[in-house]
């Protein structure tokens, strides 16, 4: 493909390595995003039991400040 576009063999090899590296970096970024998404989901779900341990705050009954 790169040779058909007019690149010499050495340049085509470097371009092919660059394309492969770009694909590898995109794949690694996507996997990192998925790992972070699952970590945040687990952390959020892990906080739900603490919601039931929190004390309810009732409004103060007394004279209101004007």
C-alpha cells in the first residue's frame, strides 16, 4: 500500500512501523479507559453501603432568624 503511493522501501517500512505504533497506542488507550471505567464503577458501588450508615439530619426546631 505504501509502496504503491510512491514511497521508497525504506520510507515505506518506517511508515508501516508508525502506523502499527499508532494502532497499538489507540488500543492501549482504549484498554486503559475500560480499566478506569470499571475501577470507578466498583468504587461507586462500594460507596452505596456507606449511604445507609450516614446519620439523617433533621431541621432545627426553634425561632427563625429574621
